[in-house]
């Protein structure tokens, strides 16, 4: 996971703004924690999962990662909780759980 | 050796763009600017200028194409007028906020309705707050000189801003006057090749035009504002260097017989030359009058205005556009506001005329001086007064 904490806009003063608001370091989206947008998180029931990988293919944020044992897991640093993985799962193995619930 | 030729201001601007060796031109023809893109298209077709001439379907596209070209570090030129500048409007802000140097000639034209292709300053006033460096020209020579100067200043790494060069539609754009054209070697010395430090490059990727959420937008605008105001140093340096090479020295505010004058007429653009004749007539009668004309409109030359107005008791500001429902002409508003903090501030009087191509004669300017003096002494019921309007104008109240 990203170790480096990227400066957010709130850390910058007007003097720190690059000319024309140019972002000179590309590809920094990987450093952004988008997981805190989430209100629901996907939980996979390994009993039902047949390792088809549709969740991994459909995830719009590439947050779903293949595990060594062949199953898939959402990286909660990025997962926004959109629920697409749960929706496309042919085995209904993924359930969206409210973040407040344990 | 430089040479003296007859050129209308439009062709003078096109010639300056050619001698600046622009890389990209994207423009849409509109009266009274048409001669500029026509001439440049000819130059490109005839091989006199090696540049990409992008024919576009509108002014909005013209300036958008200019943005793209500037983003990769090209030297970019465009031109428009009146309604065309209005159609560009949203992109005008983007060019300055993204700090893309480019030069745009505006052949000042009245805005519809009623439909008018003729000149006044309404189009310029509508883009007053867009963050472009803006200068006004009084003749064809200045149309050439300011265009070259605009590239030099806008592309300076301390500035990186677009520059608008205004000259009056028809009164200048279509009038042939003597113009001194320099040698290419002199132009090259004044205007070295442009290296945009943030040019898009696949080998060194970066992001232009990122989203600005509430946590960063305000800081971005203040950074832009401070940089814009700081450009004045380079603007002055540019005029100095221009004079050193070409022999013509320009100022942010030009003056004519203004030294020690009790009453100053304030103008902008080509009508200033007509006004100088009225000043001569008045001076010959022993009246203490002079003329100042704003060359630099944005960033506004506050310091120079204070200096120019320090001995005057009355300033009469002549505007070629109306700020509908406002305090008076837009130039008047700025001048009066700029002088408000002065302890011994002069009286400032607003006159509006020369709208939609209406001519202003020497006699008209003499009337403005006489009536303006009277208003300064006795006041007027109207917030501003007019010149050359048929019928007595009343009802300009707060």
C-alpha cells in the first residue's frame, strides 16, 4: 500500500501553486486514498465464490486484486464501495455491508 | 535597413506575426478583423511564413485550438472582434488561467444589438477582468510594434500570460498609414525563440487543466492575480528593450502637452490622436489643458496614473462604451476609483461618445473639454454626459 502521504490541496498555500496549476508529477492518483468515500464495503463468501474473476474485471477503480489462493479481494484503500462487483457476481458471493456494521 | 511602407493596421499586425515567425494561427474571420487572417492565410499559402494555419468553425474553436498549440510550446497568434470575442469568452479566461502565452489582436467592434460591425470599445470592456495583458494602439505603427512587444512580454518566463492587442475597428483596421518595418535580424534579436517550460511532452508527462475543488481554487486565483500584477515589471522592460532596438519608446500612459495642465482629457485608442488637435487648439487659446491616453489597460497602471494626474484639478474621461446601469464609462470608473485614495484628488468627469463607429471630430473634443470643465465647477444632474447624441440626454441617474 502507498506509504507516502501525498499533500492534499489543503496543505498548499497560494505560493505553492505551480504556474498555470500544472501538476508536474503525473500518476499520483495511486497515492490518493479514495477508500474513505465508501459507505458500504464488499465482503466475499468464499463458499460461494468460483474464482471467475468478473469482480476483478468489472471494478472501475482496479481496486479488486487477485489473491495467491485464486480468490479476489477489494483493496479498501481504494474501494469506493460502488457495489458493481456484488452486482456482476454470477454466484451472488459478494455482499455489500454497511461500514458501521462489523 | 528598415523600410517605410503604407499599411493598414490589420496588415501591420499580420506582418508583425509573420516577422515573429509564429508557429500556429487559428482564427475565424469576422468584420472588421477579416484582413488579418486573410493576409496570414495568404502568407502561409505562398510560403512566406512556415506555420500551421488552422481553419476553424467558430471563434470558440479558434481560441481552443490556440490553447492546444500553446500547451505544446508553440508560438501562437489569433485575432477577432466584437461578437467573435464574445463567442470566445469562456476560453479567454482559460488561456490566462492556464498561463498560456499567445497574442490576440482585437479590432474593437460594438456589440449587438442593434447589429453593428463598426468600432467602439464594448468588446474590450467585456473581457476586462479575464487576466490577459491588454494594450491599446493609436495608429498602424503601434499595431505592428505592440504585436511584436506582446510576444516578447507574454512569453517571458517570469510572465507566461496571453496578451491582447486592441486597435479600433475600421478607424485603424482599414486605414492605410505609413509604417516603419524593421529588419528580420532586429526582430530576432528582440524576440528570441520561445521555450515554454511546461510544454506537454510524452517523455515527461504532466497534467494541465486539473480540477480545482473549493480547497484549492481560491489559492489558484490569488497565485494568478499576484503573477499578473508582477508582469508589469516585464511590461516596462519590454518597452525599454523595444525602444533600444527599434528606436520607438512607449509608455504605459502616453501624454500630450500634459505637463502642468490643470485639466486633463483621458482617452484610449485611435481617437486620442484626434483629441491632440483639440488640445492644440485649446492650448493656443491659452487654456491649461493636456491629454493622457492609457496604453496599458490591464494590469491597470495605477502608479503611472497617480503620477500623470498629480498636478491636475480636473480629469475628463472619454469612453467609447457604456457600462449599462453603472456609474459612468468603464474607463472613467477605473480612473476615478484609482484616484479615490489621493488626498488632493482631482474632480473626475465622465463622457461617453463614439459608439458603434460614430466619429468624433476635433470640435466634439473641444465641446467635451468645455462642458467637462463646467461640470467640474458646477456639477451635473447626470452621472455621465454624452457627446454627439441627437436630443438632450436626461435620466442618467442613480
